C-alpha cells in the first residue's frame, strides 16, 4: 500500500446503503469509494448494509460516487 505524500487529517465516515445486499454489491461499493480515494480504508458489511470509510476526502465526494455507481448512500452513525 502506498503512503500518502503529506499527512492530512482523516475522517471516519459511516453510510447506510439500502441496496448493498451481497458480497458482490460490497465489492462494487468498495470500488466506487476507492475511485474517489484509492487510499481510503473501507469496511463494507452487506448484512447490516453499512459502510465505514476512513479518508481525508469529503463525505459528499463519496456520496456522489456511490450514487453514480447505483448505490445511493445516506449518512449513518
């Protein structure tokens, strides 16, 4: 895994993705997130339909990418 060139503040974000129902969906969601930030750390759980992202990119960038991929996301706690 490549290291980030400069140290920036990372944020932990949680999303609920209603139509993420299987492992294939989770892989698609992960790819959509990593298309925005290849260095993002992603945990996708189809059983709970929740995704956890650790990244220095803004939340709205991920929301847009997920929606475009067919997986609209809402913020979750």
